[in-house]
C-alpha cells in the first residue's frame, strides 16, 4: 500500500507540474507509415532476456540488419556499478565503430539510468542518428531510486536524450513531457513467429508459467484446495523452470492459461504484461487479473477473461472448464485479435514510420 501511495503522489506531482490535460490519442500511433525498406539498426540493451529477445531483437531482425551491444550479458546487479562506466565506454566505442563503417538508420535502446548515463547518451546523440528508447515498467519505475552514481535507476535522467521514448504506461506520458522528452505510447505486442498455435492436445486444465512470488502461491494454493488441477513451472515452483520452447508447448496444451497482473510483491498495483499478448497468440484461453488498461486491447469476456479476487477466479475457471465450446470461442477471438492487431514486428514498423523511415 505504501508503494502505491508513493506512485500516486509521484503521478500527482508530475500532473501539477504539467498542469494541462493529456489525451492518449495524441501519443498513440494510429497508422503504419513505415516505408518497408530494409533498415540498418543498432540495438543497445542492458541485458537481453527471453522477453526482449523474442519481442524486440527478433522482430527487429525481420525489419533489417541489427548490430547488437549488450552491456551486461550476465545481468550481475550486485557488481554492476563496478563495471558500469567501462562497459558504457565500450558501448560508445561500439556505436562509433559501426557508424564509421555503415550507414545506420536508427538506434533502438532498451536502457535505463541503471544501465547508462546522460553523458554517454549525449555523445551518441551527437552522431545525428534517430534514437529510440523503450521502457515497459514506467508505472512504478520511471524514477525509481538513485543509484550509487547519483543517477535515477529509471528513465527520468536519460529520457531527454532520445528522439522518441516508448512507454506502455499511460500515467508516464506526463512525466516524460515534464522531463523534456518526446513520449509515444507503444502498444504491447507479441511475436507471432514464436508464440503460435501448435495444435496440440489439451492435457492441462489450468497452467501457470512464471516465478513464484507475491500473491501467486496464495491464489494457486486456493485453486488447488478447491479441487482445480493447476500445473505450474518457473522459479520457486516444485516443477522447476520451463524453457521458452516448453512454455509455448504448455500454453498450447492448456485449457486455461492463468496470468497475474500484479507487480512483484505489490498486490495493489497492476500493469499490462507480455503474457497478455503471448498467450492469446498461441490460441489458448487466457484469464488474468483485471485492470483498466486491458480494456484498451481486449474485450473482457469475448477475447480474454479477467478476475478481481481469487474467489471470482475460481468461479470463472470452474465455469469455463465445464463450458468448453464457450471457452474455445473466446480463445479463438483473442487469437484473431492479437494476430491482426498486436504483433511485435508491426509495432516497430509503426514506430519507424513516425521517424519517416
């Protein structure tokens, strides 16, 4: 609750500083104006995990030639500040070496103040190449805490150096504007080449793939005690970790795939998740925690389902397990909408079109 209050106060503070109404439509890309040409892209990231590889790196490779630099392949948070300065200098050298040899159309970044510094970004910006930065957790990490080098770990201190700042958080738009950045609301999306319908037999009643933290074990224990067969895999579960390949197979083999919208241990903060788009692309029925932003993408009860309490979750799971035709009709509707409107390659094409590429 205290963290939610802090986020609400931060939102209020920025709204007071801007002191003007903001319409989401003004910051949302309405059409795909991408030229379709093959681009030369530099991709700078702190750590490339499965989500960013599947939904950022791979779609970028479909659009052009990608030159990638990963600051910390080991994701060593404990010792990062000991190597941050040196690795950022290496990143700068990488960019300068590539641009000395190749014409680069755009630099796509997945960076934060924890990853990099305003000084390094200022030098890269001087090259005159359009720069984009993507941030998926601005609801709670736009500022975050200051790091050992005095730079906020979120994007607050670095966002002014990008030509476009991509956010999936409506509340963050005003924050970017106050800090002198140019924000765009990026529609969430999934990679349909990876998350796809494998037409496998359904052998799990309910599955959940993800780490065991926050409310997750409480909800899943509640379902199991009520007689629901729930198959879990991920860090902290007895069944262990699931590879990407295995995860997609489990989604396909599940009558119902369970999602959680809460953030970490914060039970009262909900955001959009990658799973909200990855699961529908596999053609399986998806139910996740309700929050208002879901309504901007899916029709609840027609494309996907949502719950507000564990009791409502149990009730809906029982209902849809006993009504397979209705369950599969919703799964098909969600699949069709995700495939036509929320694919990762399409999302980046629209962004590049905004840069007249």
